[in-house]
C-alpha cells in the first residue's frame, strides 16, 4: 500500500482558541461577559461609508487589483494630509483585503524563502511569524538589528516595524524609525511598517490634545525622500469601524509595487469594487475618525485608572486601542482573575516570550460594557 503523506500546513493552533475555558468562566458572571480580548470594533460603521458601499453595489465586472485611480489618489491625499508624507506616487499604492492578509502573505509575495530571516518586534502580533513560516523563512524577534548575532543578521531580508505597536502601544519617533531603515538598507533588506493604529495616539501623540502626529515610516525625516526598500501598511478597521469590510492598503517603494501587484493578480487577491469605493469615501472624511477617537479616548480615561486600581502596572500604551499591563504574576493567573469578574482579556503570551506576565485589555467594547468592567474592577478592590 502506498504510504499517504499528511495534508495541511504545520502551523500552530490559533492562539485565541485557548481562551475558551476563560470565556466560559466569564460568561457565568451574573452581569454577563465584558469582552476586552480580541478588540473587534462594536460601534456603527459611519453612514457616509455605508452609503458609499450601497451606491457602488451594482458591480458586475471584476475589480482592479491595483485599485481604482480614484482610490489610489485618495490614499495619496490621506498620507499627505494625515501622515505628513509628500510626493507619494499613486502608482506605488495598492488596496489589500484587510491588513492581516497582507501580513501573512507579504514575505512570500516578496520572494522570501528558506534561509531568509524576517525580523519582527520582540512583543508582536503573531501573524508576523506565520507569514515567515508560510514563505519557508525564519522569524526572529528583535527591536534592533544590532541585537542579532552576525550570522542571523546577515540573512535578514525583511524587517517588520509596528508603530503604534500591538499589543504594547509603543510609538517609534522619526529618529527611531530612521535608524531601523538605515540598518535594513545597509544590507538590502525591506522595512515594512504596520501602522494600523496611527490615528489613535494618546497624550503626547494625541493631536486633538495638542500632541504630535504619529510618524510614518514614509516620512521624509525617516527616508530622506527616498522610498526604496520601505513600505507602509494601514487599515481602516479601527479608525473607521470597517473590520467587516476588510479594507486596508500598502504604500511605498515604487520599484517593489509592480511585482506585488502582479503576484496578487495571479493569486486573485482583490478588494471588491464596492469596498474600494467605501475606502475612498472613508479616507476623505476626517470627521468620523475624530468622533470615533473621542469615544475611545473617553473609554480609555475610564478603564485605565480602574485597571491600575485592580493592581496592574500599565506599560507603554501611548497609542492604539489597548492597555498593556502586568500584575507581576503568571499571565494566565491574571487572565483567570479577570474571568472571575466576567471580564475576558488577551494573554500576553500570545505575543511572544517577552509578553509573559502581561495581559492586553481592549477598549473596543461598548460604553455600557466598559462601565460594567470599571464597576466590577473597583468593587473587587
């Protein structure tokens, strides 16, 4: 009998599945569950975006992989208006089916393979590692290429930057980003910056409160006006409540983009035309972004002191939709204590070994649920 080779990719189990018993425990709370774990938006998609989607719903033909010219112009305008990035070529931008799809497949689309190394932050979104694995490359954790052994560093061909960071909320200033870009370029590696939380800076990074805008890797202070070997990824999921639309885009190096577009054409990785139109309208409307951020600002102001009173030290968290905290104990002990209060939080261990001892708390649940969490935490104290 011919021996059958097993089918399927040898990927780790999806980490969020391990939260099931804690979700069950939280559901037993008489006041119901407060889910501060995954961080999916719960507020309504802005009507201006819904209307744009409906108006474009008669779409019998195939959409364009590269994106409509109008969408690409809107992306360029957005980078100029909101991110301080001038002189971006509309040919060097492309919509993607959400940002997670891009993260998972980009190493492969860039031609990486066995022997190549993908560097990612020490505390990081797990899909960076999955993307390297899908390409047959090796993922290593490093916040600075100087921290790597020479043999490993010599094989780095791609560097993931995540600013503002998920789950930590760390923001890299322009000088920090420039250092990473200079290091990578010196050995011909591509820098890809995941900037999906850039509109959600707090404190010194909150423009509405007198702070500075979060810098992009495409900023001239970072690149010197040269976008070679530099890419920026962005998503409308959080700023515009479009997680269900799968609306994101990539921009940067005009020499890399044609190959990426061609590969995505072959693979059928295409954003539907109605979604492209919804993206175009969303990117041109700053009012709904400011309104949504105000909701998150208020939720953060309530949740942060309550979590600290419960005994957690909040580290970083200067941007994004999460609080990154530790109680100085094992991650799962903290997860369990929150579950006893009917609150589900994200285990820090999902984000690498450096996340052990931490939990991530999302601010994306409704006002009523955030208020419930605050009341339970204060009552527990």
